[in-house]
């Protein structure tokens, strides 16, 4: 379980999922997109599979290609090459008319809500049903159901200008669900909201996923959104997927520098006061060995008692950040061991106490 690892040494990365046959909801195959007049692809050779009922996050920096990718999933953008297969349907093969009907199975919510200012909350939610020719009684029933789901019954006659950002997004979510879609696409759905409202909207999306078994694909530049909501994540950089896997895994053990930067401050680099005192060789008899124990959800647990029993003498806990993601411990402990410990004996002493052990070097004068 334990491996001695020098940070940055490991090569990267394809932690592709092993998908249960027949359970894929969205399949993206070798998708590339180049906008007219551009010299480079906005998306290059993207291949991804998203399972039915999961919440799949796509994260990346500004300009990485997130919006382009999510818009290719309902053909708001057409790929230059490759294809998107949803529920067994190759959506690039659909005619305009088929596409209109097909899109009812796919709800979409947007960062800026896209509500009609001259219609009330109730009317905004009802509108797509009217356009689809749904009878009035059925429309009323559906709107009532969705108002209750998103917690807006009391605000149903308000105008969008009278709503908070979070309430506007609740309207956007209700409107996206009017046709009972089995896929919901979220385009930076919480980016315009404050942290508390973001949490409430993420909780609503989680409830919708659990109660209605809707597959959710969301794009975001916020790692917290992925952490709090998603089961799986793909990291996109310069139009390519550079890393992907279960959230707990990517979160606890990012392989790519871009991912680490997105994760900051969760993925802690060394505290400056340690880094400045760190050397590869022991400087004097008081130099202490710095080790980082990483928990990446592979099975090891941060068992302080076992640690103390295994390592004798003074142990200084310099930094600790372990949290439980999907019931798996993820994070790290940074320790300075007793001065007599040498780099070459430590892995044996600490065997099985971490998923990954990094011997960082000797710290003098801390
Ligand atoms: N309509 C367009 N025409 C030409 N280039 C475009 C167009 N839309 C996007 N791009 C370019 O494609 C690349 C990917 O853009 P995209 O909007 O998909 O990225 P993003 O990750 O969603 O960024 P952001 O988080 O800033 O919205 C960028 O270089 C962008 O400038």
C-alpha cells in the first residue's frame, strides 16, 4: 500500500472509469471542435463516458473549453468531428425537428439564469410547457409540483427583478425540469452566487439527482462545487481532458499541476517555514526527517494511535488536512520525526499507515 514517492515524479494519468456495460448515459467519442477562423481546436479529441444517474463535473480554467463541451452535449454547438451519443442516440445525426423533440429530455441551467423579466416565476416555469402544447390543467399540475420541489411556492407570483440570485436559479432549475428530463446540464450554475446560496443550490441539485435519478453534467471553475456535489470529475485544460476519475481520488491525489492549482488551497504545498528549512542531507544531529502521509481513499486510515505506536520519540504534527469524501479519508499529515530517524528506514516504520508516503528531506531549526 505504501510507496515511497518523490513529489512530481509520478507520470500521469488516465484514471478512466471502468464502466458497467450498458450503464453509460452520455458517451463522447473523439470529439473535436474548432471555431470558424480559429487556428487551434477549442476542444481536441475528447472521449468521456458518463454513467446514468451520476453527477459528473467538468472543471477547468477560463478558456479551457468547458462551455464549448457542455454546449456540444445538446448541440447548441456542433462538433467539428467526433460524436455525442446520449441514451444510444447519436445526436449529431438528428434533424432540426428531431433535435427540438429530443432536447426535451435534456434540461439546461445557466450562470445568468436566462429568465424572462416580463413573466412571473410561475409563468417562466410554465412557458416551455405552453410552447410544447401541454394542456392548461396538466401545465398547472406540473408547475405546482416543481414550485414545491425548488421551494418557491410562496414566490410564484413574483417578478424576476424581485428575486435573489439563488431564487432566480431555483426558477431556472424548475424550468429545466418541466419535461421530466433524465439529463440535466449545468453551465456554471452557481458562479454568480455567494457561497451560502451556492451551498443551497448544490443541495437542491443533489436532491434532484437522488429523488429523480437524473444524470447531471456540470461545468465549473470552482473545485468546491465538484467536491460538494459530484461523483466523478474530468479536468479540462486547453481543450483536452488531462485527468479524470472519482472525485475523492482526483481530489486527494491529483496527478496534474493544473489540477493541483485548481485544488488550491486544498492541495497544500509545503508551508514556507518548512520549505525554507528543508534539505536533502542531514545538516546536524538535530535535523528532523519530514514525511508526508497521504490519504487517497485507497484504504489506509489516519490512525494517530497506530502512528505513535510505530514511531518512537518526538513526532511533530506540522500540518494536517484530512477530510472524508464519500466516506473515504483524503488529505495529508505532514510530520517531523524524531531526530534519529533516517530517510532509508522510515518507509518500514510507517508501513500501512498511509496510502502514500513521501519522505521530503531533513528540516533543521524548526
Ligand atoms: N464563438 C466562438 N468563436 C471563436 N472562439 C470561441 C468561441 N467560443 C469560444 N471560443 C474560444 O474557444 C476556447 C474555449 O472557450 P470556452 O468558452 O468553451 O471555455 P470555458 O472553459 O468555458 O471558459 P470560461 O470559463 O471563461 O467560460 C477559448 O479559447 C475561446 O476563446
